């Protein structure tokens, strides 16, 4: 499948091959499980504010359709490519299967830099992308959500564009919408909150007092910032955070409320008083108890995996650790890894709740949502930990194996048509 060739896709395939070996999946069944079912690439001509026309490229990959609609985020980032999106779609499949959601995985993206675009340009781009995707999406076909570089507003424009086309309001076409449009309470916080819940469970598991722990968070977007705040609520001291421009560090802990005000006005963590600057590379190597990569893929690599100095590696991002880094971490039992497909699953879990609420037009309170979220995460965490201990395998291999196996079983039971 050369069309998907990309370092992140190769990484997702490498991980899959390890899982397939572990589960002893027959070789002739592997491609059927691994390769995305379908993909759409679209050229998106848009008017820029200066009157010029620009064509951007958009993608959507749906990994497998066996269990219901596909589900996954839409990202706006300059480096987006088809192969990256395909890898992210594959991870969404294992994530949804691991947590028991009735979805296949999907992911979409547009190669653009949203930080240099005006709000009206973003709106035109989003509406054009949605318009081009109409034959490919639907509440029972494929449901998008926010990811890197997209947010509630982008979801609102998508829902509006789709609804205008349908001739009636269709809230269930996207999740992560504003609450006033049929979004779910607790969706925006769900991923970060879930990360902190699982970190707390991991501290119990390894006998670490979270009230005396220190945390470092790479990436201060929706996921990283909420994860930092939620970890602080559990009693952890957040000593360093970063965004795309660099990081800030204070060994005595950062005042997260003051930081929130700083980021709201400056749009970056840089320049925050009472902290020293630190690069993103140095930040990953800081001695701490909890390290949370919450930014891009492939951050923990062969080059730094031997040097990270945390007790818990909580993968809030998708694919932050390469398979080569994994091989090193597997030799470091002092580092407890909460793998991405488990660690960041809170987002898609509450997306599922949002979709269910939209379909039934009956909405739940926030307490109910948080309670249901923690129950699903608890079940998944317990199952992954049990499999890891029983089979003496890494938490990642355990998590991915549980996900892949469920997909394999679903495909086997439905059979191959005709
Ligand atoms: N983009 C998020 C993820 O990677 C959420 C996906 C969703 O809610 O559908 O898990």
C-alpha cells in the first residue's frame, strides 16, 4: 500500500505486526485487519482574505467498518499527509475496540497552518472540506471530532454545513460540538481528565504517592492543559509544560491558574513569569514522576528513550513513542507506560456519549458523564494491566492485543462476503 507510505504509518504497521505475531494471527488474515478500508483525498480551493485563491489538500481515512460507523478526529496541521492520517485511523480502531465502543477507527486532516489563517478563512476551509466529504460521512457512516488544530467552532461549522445540505439539523454528524448545539457536557475536558484518572490508577499500581509527585506535560493544547489541571487536582505538582514554541520550567511548581490567564492573552506558555525557559527536547528529559507527552507523534525515540527520567509515561498524544523507543522502554521496568490507545481514550469515549445523546435527543448531566467515563476507563485499565501481568508483556502490547483481537473476532464472526 504505497499510497500510505509515511514514517507514522510504518510505525503503526510495525506495532500491528508485533501484535499479530503475539496473537499468532494467520498471515493471510493480517492485511485484512491492518489496511484501511477506504480513503478519500480532496483538493480544497478556498478564497484567502487577500482575494487570492489557494488549493489545500484534505484527507479522510476509514480504517474498518465492521462494527458500526467509523469515528475519529479531524486535524489541521501543516505536516498532515495521507499516510499519517491512515496511521491515526488505525490507532482509533484499536482504541475504540479496547474500550468497547461500537465504532471502527477513522481520522481526517487538512494540510494547512491554522495559526496563520483568519477565522473567516478557517470557516471557508472547514465548510469546503465538509462539503467535499458529504458522500463519505454520516451519523451512521463516519463521525468526526476535534483533533490537533481544530476545536468546537470547527465542529459547529461542519455540523451546520452538513445540516444545510440535509435540510434539517443533524447534531450527530460530529462530536466535540459546543454544548449549546447538542454537544456533550464534559467532552472538552474528557481526554485530559481521563489521562489524570489513569495516571492516578497507575500511581496506585506502582505504589507512588500522587500527592508528592511531580509532573511534566509536553503540549499545552486542549488535552495537555486539562491533563495538567486534573493532575494538579489529584495533588501532583506540575513543574514544566510546553507548546510548539518551547517550554517553561519551575522546580517548585507552576501556578496553573496564572498560566491559564497568561496563555489566554499571549497564546503561548512562553514568557510566563516565575519560570525558566526550556526546550521541548530538554523538557522530555527532566527528572519527574509523571511525564505526559500531549503533542505530536514520534517524540520518544531511540535517541531519548534511555534517558527519560519518569516513573509513569502517560501517552496523552497519539503515537508519541516509536517502536524502537518501546524496545528500550521494555528493558526499563522502572518506567510504567500507559499506552496512547488507553491513556487518551477518554476523548472518544465521551464523543461516543455525545453521539448517543444526539441520536436519542436526551441529554445527561456532567456527573453522569464523568461517572460513565471513569467506569469505562477503569474496565479498560484493569483488563490491560491484568493481561500485561498474566502474559508478562508490556502495557502497550497488552492494550493493542486486546483491541486487535476484538476487531479480528468481529470480522471472523461476520465472515467474508461473498
Ligand atoms: N481526536 C481524538 C482522538 O484522537 C478524539 C476522537 C473522537 O472523539 O472521535 O482520540
